[in-house]
C-alpha cells in the first residue's frame, strides 16, 4: 500500500498536518523546515512599482543619453564633411605640385 505524503502547516501558534495534495499556497503556510514534494507548484504574484525619485532619475538619464546620441550623430556628420574636404584639398595639392615637379625634372639645354 502506498503512503500519502503530508506536510505541516501553521495553525496559529501550533501546526496541523494535511495531505500534501491539499496544500494551497493561498490558504496555507508551510511550517519552518517543511518542503513540498516534486511536481507541486507554488504560484507567487508580485506587484512592484518604481519609486518616483528613481523614475525621475531614469527619465533624466534617458533624456541625457538621447541628447548625447544626437550630438554624436552631428559630430559624425562633421567628421565626414571634414574628411571629404581634406581629400579634395589633398587632391588639389597633388595636382598643383605635379606640373612643378615635371618642369623641374626637365633638363636644361
């Protein structure tokens, strides 16, 4: 014959023994040291809110991040513009130095 599993639950200052299958977490509280067997689920529902001060700090940090991201995009665009100008300037300088070098290399008669 199989044994029925039981658990001790709190009953005021004392305890009561019930069948493990009858345990209902919404109605019962296990005594210290008691554990439910395998396969028995306990559902816990938590409700949490963010403290107003913490939410304000989060909102300020988010706004600062968005501002920095916008500044970063602006700086990236400026870098691209400067790189393009530098390439044009380097190409112009290369063109202007080529004819001078060619003239200098020609032998005098």
